[in-house]
């Protein structure tokens, strides 16, 4: 949200209204920040002084290890099957956390394993399906 500046120029794109079910006009409020009528994907629901990573693609591993049929003969092989992918995803999210990223905005689906490690490293994950919303996040992050 923005307030009318002294220089008398104001972008109407900076104003957003969002109706919340069960609320009325008297429960209206104005605040500085962004509103998207969508729940977050992760267990972390709010972040202060966010350092944001924005992806216009799905936030998931690109492809699986194999595309063919595999034969698993024992429990140990089953356990080790996805261990490499799991370590790869964990290392990628660990690097994001070490870089100070505490919020990720994704333009596509968020994988379950990625979500698990995002929660582990206290990274809030938001999924926005609109390209306009993603661009708005980028513009507001640059302005601040």
C-alpha cells in the first residue's frame, strides 16, 4: 500500500482490495505490504524483513533419476533409491538459507520434498499462478 505523495503523482496499481469471506466494510483495514488471496504452501506463514527468491517456474526437482522400470530386490535398495535426489534438494535449500533467503515465490507447483526442506530451513514458500502477481512481487521488492 502507498499513501498519496506530496508531488501529487500516484499509481492506482499500488492499491489492492481483497474481500475476505465473513468480513464486512467495518472490518476494513489499510496496511503497508502486499495482499494475495492465497494461502502459503509452507508451515512458515509470515516473514519480517524478507529476502525473497522468485522463480517463474515450478519449485521442484526437474526430473526423477530414472524414467524406466526398476527392479528393487531388497529394503536397502528401496531406501537408497531416492537418497541422491533428497540430498540434492536439501543442499539447494540449505544454500538458499545460507544466502539469507527466507521467502521463496514460485510460479508453479511446489514439490513435497522441496516443501519439507523449506520448512526445515524456515523458508516461507508462496505459490503465485499469475505472472502479473510475480512481476508485482519483483517490482515491490526492488522499490523497497
